[in-house]
């Protein structure tokens, strides 16, 4: 078995062997786990300046924290915090003298590590003012340049310089209120929806005959540690990536993903110039473009390479298709599986809603500039704009299918080749 191979490998492991261990124990979590694995790999790239925060999203008990557990206890690479407040990054605790505050600051402890947060729900459930304030601090530290704050108790405190870190977190579906708060500050979090699987009686029964979950997690954690430590030993001084060796076609594909995501999570506002109407404000795609490029390069590093190949593009594509409010992810999935156009009746079935909310969501896909109004056999519809129809073409499909190639040993099945349909929040 793959687990036995890993345990007998004298501490060494390659990506294919790691993948076999995950598939043997938690096959439904393989994509999420491999995305998460790209976070510590980014820290080996010497030119990276952007923190990458990945939030695994889905219903309760779907496996989000299991993925995080694969990295728990690897102290050279990760730092676990079951509960934190944004003020803990740079403390102003009143009961501690200023000279001792540095001992409890969170920022130095997570520097050059992956911060593990099994549940972001307590942060996202804060009152609106507290939520915006907390997300503001988190946004700043995710710039990777430290933090400077002032208080009446301790005056000015500052940590400046290289405070790069990665974050791997989990949460139940994010509400519209939180998306609105994040869009106000400039989104720094990227998301991946874990697809919900309805397990049958046979599969559930077999689970009780298999080895227990904690032993499975230990096997996956062991494989994860061995792979990551092998890469650290292989590149002790980090990697100076030769960007000139990257194919322009690969870079253009990543740029397509960045432009899509910039629109997909645009903020919609009401404009009142005598006639109320919706308008949108979207972030420039530059930062997204760099973060997605970093993710693709990190995947190459995991595979022992220092040059991008087509298979590395699958992972940033997953982020681009998932890092947006729930209904937009659903509608985009519907568009991609209906050749770029979807009718009102199909939207209703997809979102499980009726008019007028149905027309509101369709209209907003046009407001954010992804779609345009259309007709299909006389029925109202929305159609993906020409500038985004790359996602319907052969190049994008080839990237998706690269994950089922022989080289990747079938990381995915063909049923996984479209973004998961995110459940609507209650």
C-alpha cells in the first residue's frame, strides 16, 4: 500500500507518492489538500512578497479541518491557532509591560510559516463595525510587510520588514455581510469550495470497517511532513526562479484567471443620481495575477521543477473559479456547463430561488461585467461576455483535463472538471 511505501522511504517522498497516500485515505479531499500543500511551497520562492491566505469553505463535517490537520504539528512549517484576534498580531495588552509585549506578539511567531486556523467563523460572526476593523488589520498583515499600531496604553508599536506568512483556514459558507465587508477593504482571502458528496449506505458502512480517522490523518500528516521537509532539504537557501523560462502562453492563461476573478468578486453599490441603479467597483487584477502565478510556481516546486508546465495551471484555475460569493460561483458553474449561456429557468433550478431574486442575481452578473443579457428561444438569459469566453475554449479545457493525465496519476475524475456548486446560505 502507498502508506507502507511512504513509511519505508527513509523520510523521503515525492508528489506522486504523497498523492497516493491522500487518495488511499481521504480521496474526496485530494484537491483541497494539494491546494493547501502549495502554501508552504510558496515560502521557498525567494522573490515572493505576497502572503497567500486560502480558506477552505463548505458545510459542516465535509472535511475542511481534516485537511488542516495534515499540517498540524509540523512545527518547522506551520503554526496552529484555534482562536486568535487580529489585535494579537501586534499586542497592546494593558496588563503587560511594553518591554514584554514582544514575547506575546503573534506576527513574529508566524513569520515564514503557514498559520493554521481551523475555524474563521468566530471572526466572520463579529458585529459589523468589529468585523470591518478586524478584517482591516488582517488585510494589512497579509501584505507581508509587518504592522504599525498606536494605543493610549503603550503608544506606538511597530514591526516592519519581511513578515511574509501564509494562512490556511476553514469556515462554513460565508454570508453576504462578510463578502461586503471584505470587498470594502480589498479582498486578500482566496477560497476553495469543497464539493458536497452524498455518501450512500455502502460507503458509510465501509467507513466503520476501515482504520479509524485519526490513524488516517496521521498517515497523511506523515506523508505531508516528508514531502515538505524533502523540498526544504533540497532547496535550503530557497529558489531563485527564472521567470524568463516561463511560457508566455502559461502567463497569459494566469492573466485570464486574474481578470475573471477580479470581476467575479467585484463590489456592487447603489448609485443614486436621481435614479437608483447598481454599479460595481472591482479590484485591479494585478495582485490576483501575482498570487495565482505564485501558486502555480509553488505547485511546480512540489513536483521538483523550476519551470511551469500546463498541469501547474490547474490549481490557480480552481482558486479563480471559487473565490467569490456563493451565488456567483454557482452561476459561473452553470455558464461553464451550458456553453456560456444560461436561461432564467435554469438559473432558478441552479440557485433554488424564484423571481424577483432570480432576476436580481442574473442582473448582477451583468453589472459586474461578466455577462450580457440575451435570449434563448424567446426566454431571458445571460451570456458570458466575449472577453471571458476563453474559459469555454480548448486551452482552458486542456488545463482542466491535465489533472487527469497519466503524469498526475488521475488526481481528479472527469466529474470534478467544473467548479463545485456552492450551496446557498440559509
